[in-house]
C-alpha cells in the first residue's frame, strides 16, 4: 500500500491516537489545528524511542549513544533542509518555535544592521509574535514599525503595501498564511518587492508549512520561520532558515555551550553555522520528533491532502453560512481551511464552552492577533481550523453544536 | 431538549442577565471607578460606584463588553451590592471567590451570597472562572482607589 497514491482519511486517522479520545463523553472533534496539530504515532514513537533507547546529549561525547543521538539530530537538520529546499543544512537553525526564530532575527540581525530612521514593514494581519519583537527592536535602535493595511475580506491591499516600501525599508516581515483569517499572502511578490528597495524579507511560515510545499530558494526569502507543533511535530521546537551570507554576518543570539569554538577569558571564538546560534543543550528529542514529522508529511500525497482540506473548507463555509446571522471573518480569495466567524448575540467564549460540551474543540478569542480584531471591530471570533484528518461528518457535528448553542441564547 | 449539563452553567437567570443586564450604564457622578480587562478573552468592563458618607454603596453600575458569564456576573453583582456596606461587600467578594473556585458549597456552608450562588457550577469550567470574577476584581480595585471628589454640577 502506497499512501502517496491513495489519500484516504480513514487510514490517516488511524495514525493519530489522540483522535480516539472522548471529551465530556463525546468523541473528540478536533478543529483547533491552527493552534497546534495532533501528532501521528510515527512522531510519538520517534520521541519515545529516543528517550527509551537513545537518551544522550549531542555534539559532546564519544560514547555510542551520544554519537547515535548526534547523527539523528543532524539527520533531522538535513530533512528540514530538503523540506524547505535550503541550499545547505547549516542554514537551518533550531529554535523553540516561530516566536523565537523571529526574536532571533530581530535581536541578532536587527540590532546589528538597523538604525534610527530605518523602517520595518509588517502587515495588519500579523500574529503578535511578528509585531512585538519588532516593537522591542524599534525601542532599542530607534527604527520605525510601518503597518500595511488589509481590506474587509482580510487581504493585504497590494497598492498600499507597495506605497509603504522605500529606501528606508530595511526589513519586511510578513505572515505567509494568517492564523486568524486563513488568508494566503502573495509572498513571492512581497519578497521581490522588498528586495527591489533593498530590504531583507522574513516570512512567518507558522501556518504555511502544513499547507503548501515550501521552496526558500525559489521564493528567495532571506529568513523563514516555523514551529514544529503546527506540522504534526512536538512543541518546543521550531526552525529559522536564513541565507548563509546573512547568518554569517550576524552575531550570536545567546551565549553558552555548543556555540563556541574556543573560550578563554580574553577572547571567545564563535562556532560555525549553525551552531553559532544553538547555545546550550538543544531540544534533542524535539528535533528528532520534528524530523519524523517532516518524514510523515512527505509520505503523504500533499496535493491530495490539500484537495481534501479545500473540499472541507468549501463544505464548512456553505454549512456555516446556513446558520442565520453567522458572519465569516476572513473571506480572502486565496485562503486555507480556516473558518473564523461571529454570531450575533453569542459571545465566542460562550460558544466555545457550549460546543466543547459536544466534544468539539475550536479556538475562541483574539488568536494573538488583536489588531485584526480591532480592524473588524469585534472582541473575538470563534475559529475552526481544519487538518488532513478532519471529515465532513465532523463539520456536521460542529454545525449542529453551534445551532444547539444558538437555541440556548435565542 | 435541554437535558445536557450545559444548563449547569448557562442557567436561565444567567441568560436573562446577559440579555438584559441590570445597572448597565455609566454612573455620573461616581465616587469610585475602575477599568477591568481580561487580555485572554478580551473581556473589558468599567465599574462605577457612588458611596454614601456612611460608606455604603448608594449606586453601582457597569459598562463594557464581554461574554454572557462576565456580563451576567457583573449585572448580578450590581443588584446584590446596592445598599451594602464596605464590610459586607468585602465579605461577599471573599465568599464569591471561594464559591467560584469550588471551595464554598452554598448549600452547606453559611454565606451571604443569596442569588449569586448560581455561579457555584463554574469551577467545573476552569477556563471560565475569570469571566465571572473580572467584575468583582474591578469593583474591588475601584474601592481601593482614592475616592474622586463628587462634582455636583
Ligand atoms: C501565523 C503565526 N505566527 C506565529 C505563531 C507563533 O508560533 P509559536 O507560538 O509556535 O512560536 C503562530 C502560532 O501561534 C502563528 O499562527
């Protein structure tokens, strides 16, 4: 059986033990995949095997286990290199996640190369993790954060974006796929436009990696950040990709073990890439788990997987809109399987609690994107975000649960 | 067909206070006010008080935006606190906090909570406890502040 030619949801569901759980006596309907995805047994097993049989630090011993662990750790780096189509594995830096990756660029690249009068361009639809690190940098070096607006559908307004680019723009940092709206941004054009004015471009790929194939060389982005846990991998591990020519010029982000070549009290020589940016004992099990997650994703027929999610999105959109008064937030022409909505008379938190009692896990709140909520003039939304293992039947359960909640409030 | 346990939380009284919140207005003049915000939910409210010279609550109102639990809790807080002394208010706040954390059983333990006992189920919903307590913390913050001079104009 070759799963590549046969995308079968039932088979996929068997890989995710967490789907068998019952919540409040009802089968779990997990629709919070933009927050974090469930983990397939292949990932759970890889982590468990590391702790059961291969526990060891990396890059630090000559004994068998340490060599084993180091080999797997570096093998995972190569897997991610190929997954992103980076030129070399040394351009893959392990971090705690998207948030830390962006902070690394802000503090290492930003503090070194940006100065008073320079500008950083982001958009209105950024996650807080792609806003706050830049605000901190602005306070530190006196540069300015410029925000590009969005329209009522939740799309970037291209002309307004272009207008905000100038010779002052030193960095552009944009989300590939919005976690609150599902909007897919035209990152290829964004990167080209940024380069045209001489800026470096960072892409927040947190939601994109599970949605589409990534080719950092093809895109020609300067930095790319993502989190393992949104790609069926473990929490606490993520990646920063950066072009070598930039990473080489950047100072270390943190000091400690592994990031040095030699240490004396007079002078410390830093290690080569990527170790320069990986101070201290890394999340070895996390890296191995992430390697297994990348293997898992690549074993799927990704076109079929996307097709499946697109069908779910179309079906979910159609069924939710049948609920009187329901308004979708995020109706971009190009969007991923994210269904965010508001219902008059029911606050999202009440809805979240009520559908949870039916076993349905959705996210309610501002989704770490308060500027989006301010734009739409709403305090919060309810968000169902879909993944490869979700089914039409689960969407029916969601819709039924929302309707039931509505009867309580009507 | 409302047989499931949601009724425990979303009881008619709470739904009613959510739909028709009492004392839902800005109070002008007020002697004490404070703003409360729950960044996790985005719940946001203001509590306004007017104390008498004898330190009893002559008027208490609230304004703002939030979920049904936070709105109903604020609404019921205002109806229960009107006319109360500061000492009674503090005592009620203390007992309410124990109630929503599952540490006070209104059927067994002596208390002055009255209709507020309706929130006794909320500790089964840990994520929602803060929704019920936001207004109380805001009220307390208002009382702990230096009183504003009441303008008569
Ligand atoms: C678009 C986007 N950017 C950044 C993040 C931050 O990721 P993490 O919390 O894993 O660092 C998230 C997820 O929360 C996200 O959805």
